[in-house]
C-alpha cells in the first residue's frame, strides 16, 4: 500500500506529508486495516535496560512528538516506539519551511526545533493510550529560551512528569536545531546534567517503587576525544543506556546537493556510516552493562543488521520509513533474526 501512497505524499512538502502519513496510519488502526500496511510479525524477544522488547526494532523520536498516535504506530509491528522530544512548555519550533526531502539520497534535512505542545499535553495523550503491542520511550528536552545553565530544571521537570508513564526515558542533548543544546555534551556540562538527572531518577524510583531506565542520546558529530569523554561520564554515572545517534550537521555525504546549504540535521542513508562509526566507538568504550540503541541511516534490513553487528542491542528507524514505509520494520526484524540464527549456528558448529 505504501508504494501506492508515496507519490501522493511526495506531492506535498515534507512537513505536510508527515502529518498526512500519521493521519493515514491512525485511520488504518481505527478501521482495522493496519495489516494491509504491515503484516503481523513473528516475535523476536530482546532484553535491554531490564526490559523485554517484543522485537528489537523501534521508532525513533520525532515522528510523534506529542504522543498522539501511540497505539496506531505500535500496531505497525515496532517492538517499541519513542515519542517526543517534549519540553516543559509548548513551543512552536523554528520557522517554516523546516523539513526537506532528498529522495535520490533517501535522506531528510530538518530543523524543526523541538516543536511540541508541552509535556502536560503529552502526558494526557499517553494516559489515554492502550499500549498493548510494545514498549514506550519518552524523549525529553529543554525549552529554547531556557539557558543552558538552567537546563537541568527543564529536564528534571519533564522527567518527573513522564516517569510513571514511560517504559524508558531518553535525555536529548544532541539535537542540532536548538541553539547551544549540543554544548551540554561537553564533559563538565554532561557530568553536571546527567548527575542531576540520575539523582532525580533514583528519588523517583523510590517514590514510585519502580525504576524506569534513563538513556542519553548523543550526536554523530563528536570527535574521538569527545566520545572518550562522553563514554567516561556516562559509565561513571551508570546511565542505563545510550542512543547513537541523532542527526548530523555535516554535509560531507551530500556536498553538491542543492539542499546541502539548508540548516538543520541530516538523516537517512547518508548518515549510516557516520552514526555506525560513533556507535562502534561507544561500544568499545562503554561497559557491557550499558546497552546501545543504534539509529541513523537505516533504510534496509541489512542496515539494521549492520547496527547490531557494531554493538547495538536495539535499533530505531525514522527517515527510512519516509522512503520505504512500514515494510521496512519487518525487513529489519527479519534481518536481525537471520543474523542471530547465523551467529548461534556458528557458535555451536563443531570444530573441523
């Protein structure tokens, strides 16, 4: 079905098509026609962060910023979805146009700027959701006008508001579309912020009688020295997991494209190599007790298998869905299943 719908969606600008696509997914869910978009998948249970996921393929943050389509998206076959990024107060985001498709490169450039209706609206939407088919992550950020020295208060507020409703929570300090946000990845700032949030997490765990995992999402544009420092801080503070990576500000992969000069984060196929390199470097530096989610550039099942081979326990798709649609989910699950089967076969094969 998506192959038929794609030319219609691509006739609209990217942000309008995004909204229409979500409306179509919601309509299919409500009319019971989701199986026409995405046939039911055989489970592939995967454990991470003390949770069991129905399968290791998830939806990256940004598709459903306000948690308005949780059940419809889970029905597509994802093992988990991540909603947000959400901020304490509503904000409009950056001026339009702010999202651009690069079809030949299977890529997207966006500078949305954490546009969302605020955490109170998201909480109400999550409370209404049935959440039968998979797990839910909630991605939190800071408001644009909040200076970095006060960022911890914004993150703590969101953490407290969503804690009881999330299966896991992601701290987004790596979007390139909020001025100065990535400075929070610098070693001293990162240690202060994540340390504050870890303290809050433990207080909330005691209050609720349930420990909700907290992950940190990092950028793909870190130098090797930055990766060393980030890994050191995240290991010292015992975060539950790391998501590698967000979008890139680099245009090395599309140097001559007419849209290369557009500000914002580049995602999709051109991000695969860079994001996987950062993933691999983090896996080498972090203790095994800290699982990784690999995201960036997955447009085929083989890309998902590349992420897990590089050290990811789970993977996420987003931009690849724009070009491939829901069939990408099952393709990724099956590629990882085949990879696991092959690995087990090799592990038990007798020595010659």
